[in-house]
C-alpha cells in the first residue's frame, strides 16, 4: 500500500516544488521535502514514500531520488532503517545552555528556562550582500548563511537566520549541516578559535515576516513578527556573527538581559 501523501503528490508538488529551473532535480526534491517537513506537512515519525513511489510520482529518476534522500539523511531531517522505511526525524537536538533563546512561561521563575531544540534547514555560501555585510566586516569575502528552525518547549517555532564570514569560520562550513543541529553556534566558533563571544548588541523591530519565513514555520496566519537582531563580538572587538530571530506572538517571555563573557 502506498504511503499516504496529504492531498496527493500533485498538491505536494504544487506547494513545495521549487520554481528555480536552474537547480538540478535532486536539489529541487531535497528542497521540496525539506520545506514540507518544516511546514508541518509531515510531522516527526511519519513514514515517507519509498524511493520507487517518489520516482513514479515526481519528475525524478530513481537515482535522483536516492541522491536527494541521502542528502536529507546527512542533513538529519529523515531517518532510514531497514524494515521500517524512511521516516521524518524527531526533535532530538536540544540545545544545552542556550545563549539567545532564554524563554520562560509568563509565571515562571528565573531558573525555569524552557527547553530549546534547533534544526538547520539550509546553509549557503555566497558573496551576496545585505544588512549583515557591514556588521560582520564581510568585505569581498563569502559569507555563510545558516537558516534554522528553533523550537521552544516543542510548541513555539522561531526562524533564525545566521551570517558569518565563511573563510574565517570553516567549522560552520565544512561539517554536514546535521552536525550543527542542536549546537550553540557561538560555542562552536569559540571552541575552534579559543575566543569566546565577549559582547553582543541586540536590537528589536516588529514587521510583517517575509513569505520564506512563514512558509517554513507553523505561525498564526497574518501574525506580525518580533525580530531580534544580534551582532556578536569577540574580546578583541572583531565581529563574529549577525543573526535575526523571527518570533511570532506567544504566551512566553523572552529574557533579553545583558550577556557578557570575560
């Protein structure tokens, strides 16, 4: 019996198949499945179609499907086990001692931080420029852009977009993106360079989130976002990273207290 695909394969392709014709098909299928998982189309533990079902119902050959699924396993988004097929991975990447995601229930005490899980959904290396460029002293260098879904208490979904200079921080570029799930990126950088984050600058703005954010998170329809922007600096004053956190309305409290390491 075929795996149930909500709305059928036609609906899946209509909603999630990337429009960029210049992408190879294995990458388009990888992006489509990634977007559907991020959107909640398939929840953790759901059994996905088999390789032959994907090949029969999408514009992809069997080899193309296999390549896309291998990438998704490497990304940590799906699990493949003999006898049980392919399933959506669960939330297993809890962040220890979160740095920026200090959420509590409204009536919670100072020690009652909510658990935080992170999952990388995309990583790109490019010379694209934007508001982050001056903040991280990008110059003519390439920047690494890491997009993550941050889940608070298995309920609230935040979309986090991270930028750093790629050549300076290969530890964010070289490993498979699944290795960064559940990681404190600032701790990964600090451990590699023996130089911790010393100071951060935080700003808050409120805006209508872009479609590429709301398409990947379970948010109330039409909700505005509180966007916390963070720039982090090392002890020598050099910028380390630039992040935007898109936060929907929620009953939780975010602690924006000063964080300084010496």
